[in-house]
C-alpha cells in the first residue's frame, strides 16, 4: 500500500507546466534516474520512510532552503521557504522532531514568515529543543572562509539525525554555484551578489552517514549530484550548472515546494494522521506570507501570487489533491458501491 500512495503522490509532483522559455522534457528523465537510485520505488515515499526511520521525538533535523540573490531577488524566492515550512511542520507535529532551518541571513525573513504562517514558530535552538516550542534557525556567516567552522559548530551543538534540502543550490564541478540557466552566482563573473555556499552542511551529513534528502526542479539544487550524469545530459549547459552535491534520496519535481508537499503527504499517510497535511487555505496563507516578506516569485521578481510561473491557486489545488490521496488511502470499510 505505501507504494500505491507514493505512485499517486509522485504523479502530482512531476506534472511539467512551464512556458516555452524554460527547458522542457527534463523532469521525467531526472525523475527516472533518481528513482533508479532509490531502488525503483516512488521517491516521495522513500524519502518519507527514511525520515521516519531516522527521526524520533527530540531529534534535530536540518532543513536547508533559500535560492535567489540580489539585485533581482535579494531575499530569495517563493519556491523553497513554503515547502520547507510545510515539511518542518509535519516533522514537528507528527514525529516531535526539532526542525532547524539552515540558510544564509538574507533568506531568513521569508523562511520565518512561511513557517510562522503555518503555525510553526521559530525560536532559539534551546527553546525549540528543551521546551518543544517550535523550530529554530541557524544562519551562516557571510564570509565564506568562516563557513567550515560554522558547520562544525552547528553539528556539535545541534547533532542532527537527518538533513533535508529544498531549493537550496549546490556547487558545480568547478566549485561555483550556478543558476538554473548556468549563470555564475559566485566569482568574478557573477552577475548577482550575496551567495554563500553552505552545501558543506550536506557534505558533512554524507560523511557522517546521516540520512539526507535533496529536493529540486532543475539540477543545480543540492542532491542532484546523485544523478549528475543525467542532469548534465538533459539540461542546457548541464555540465556547468549541475551540482556535484549528493544526497541519499533526491526528489526531482515541478517545483521544490511540491516536492516537500509530496513527502509531507507520505509522512501523513505513514503516521496515519491525514489532518497533518496542511490545507489549501493554509497553503495560501503560507505563500502570501512568504511573498509579503521578500520571497519573490522567480519569473518576474514580483510579489504576485505566483510560484515558478504558476498561479498560487495551482499550488493550493496540488495540496488539495495530495490531501485527498492521503485521506482516501486511509479510509476503511465498505466502498459504498452497490453494483
């Protein structure tokens, strides 16, 4: 039964709806490659099962997110923070884990706003851990040279048992983080500024054999190093923009928010608590909070009710369908059919 649920969920996540200016026909090859690595099983369910197996009440889970940089999106975009918030919410409410959002300082506002709009307050780590009062946040230094010591510190003090990365960019083979169109976000040729590479947080998880999940939509996001060859083949300028950072499970999806919602749905199913899946109304509240606090829609860099070119109502509908999948598969008794 879990795989039947996972199949239905993954079909929603992998609907490809993009304008003609974006790469087409990439999502299915990326998904197929990632699924092969996962033993041929539905990716959202494999990710959810891994989180369930590695987290218990009181355990810390790192949730990385944040993409988009000045001058176009100085606080990031509307894809990433809402999904990270929804996933952190169910890990907190369903398992009792302690979610810690891990990000750069510039991305903090839309992440906090998304989380708190979903009812998950962001407190100090000590409050979140010792009093179970919500999530916490670990913001990176802005000086890249200080990042390794910061990673050592958060691992030593927070001791994560799992790491999830959603719409968080990782470096390519040349060590530079790129946009989905292969524009450099670091170095002397960068047309943007403020990018700090924190992929070492996930590298450390891999080194320490801590369960990790990567969620993304183009292949420059953390996790897609697991299927680097496929990204390099199917994406325009793929050999440049594809990240080398790997995760145990990578979930390619139409947008990273949806990938988070898919894992959320599978967790709700595994926990047998369908009400843990957030509602379309709450989805609207979370998205608007993200947009109102600097997480811009990425197509035109505005506060329009849009995520990755799709109306916010489309994400609300996706949440409705995912919730129905969970609820219907947990129903028992007579089918109601009389013939």
